[in-house]
C-alpha cells in the first residue's frame, strides 16, 4: 500500500462543485478547488501536456498556476449530443467511473494517485488526480530490469494491492502491467480505471481469477518463470481473508483466452502455465 500520504476516509475531504456552469466534485483546498473558485477553469488548451488519446478522449499533465510543483494528471472526455447525459444516467460515464473508483481505492488504503476532482459541463467531462511524474509502469520495469528476482518481488507486491482491491468489491477489468505504477519511493498505484466496476460484496473466486488473468499473462510475457503463477496465487490468498482454493483452476481458461487474443492481435508468443494450472497454452 502507499506509504506516503496514506489514503484514508478522513484524508480525502471533497465538496460538491458548481461554478461557472461546471458541476462535479473536487478535493477541498486542492489546486483544482482553488482554480474553480478563482474562475481559472477550464484550462487553456496550450497549458495541457497531452500524452495520448484522440479528440474524444485525451489524457496528460496539467500544471496548476498556483502550484506548478504539484502537477495533476487528467483525463478529458467529450461526448456528442446527449451522450454525456445518457452515460451519466446509465452510470457509464468514464470520468465519473474514474472518480468514484479512485475515491473508493483511496478510502480503503489501496495504492492509487490521490483523486482531485470530477467535473462536467455540457458535453465535456474531466477526471483529475495527483500526477506521479517519476513513476514507471510495471510493464516498463519488466523491459528494463534484467533481474527476474527483483521483477518477481515488485509484481507480487502488486498482487497484494489487487487482493485488497477485490476484497473491497472492486474489479479493475484491465490489469495489464501498463496500468500499474511504481515510483522511486516504492509507492504502488493502480490506474486507468475506465472499465472498473464496484459492488457492495467482495469479489468472488471466478471473477477474481478473470481479473487476475491479464496480470498473469503480462508477467509470463515479460519472461517470468511458470512457477511465478503459483506464487501469485499464494500471495493473493494470503492477502484475502476468505481462502480461494480453486483460483489456479479458474485462472487457466482466462489466461488461455487472453494469450490467444495476444497471439492473434499482436503476434506475441504463447505463454505457458505451471503444471498445477495446466499445460502450455496453444494456438
């Protein structure tokens, strides 16, 4: 879990925002809150450092005027016609999902950048959180680190975070290594929450295995040994209060499906699973 500014229910105080036509929720006394109150929202396009995306959905870094040393990460979504209203009614608006899930993760003490706000106006919606400019994804670490043991330790630490997330009733649904951040201070973060879902009950075994499968495929494709999958299952079970004795068995078909998909779409090699999970995954 995060050891700097540890998330807790008391540490994130939010307020309903309604300024200059914009509505939503922001962290009280944060940079976004200040910008709203002072009429400096939305930012000029020239002030946005857009990293990826297209016109309808972009993400990047915003440096607040009053606190340039504390940059914010943003996701901006634009909808046509009544698209924003319809998605909000169906609870499928992506900025809203990012906000609610990140607040839930923070509340439960699960590693994620501190949420700063969710705002919407007409056909535009924003999600903002603290930026981690010095962090690297676990996928990047897998490409850079030549020490399998170090990569194993780092990846298993994320398994603990994932288990805690599932215990809180949250399914990520895209746990590839590119969506897991590690900064130089050892803080870990689960990001890219567009597809996540939350329920009032803890995630059960089959759903947990399906959510873990993409994480497992990422590790095997990064070159970790087959036995690492056994360690993933053990670490996951250690972190959950309710044992899941058949997690391995439920992982196999999900890993199989994702591996075939990666072979077809990206030309990647098939991954193999430990003998206790199954045989090699074939085309």
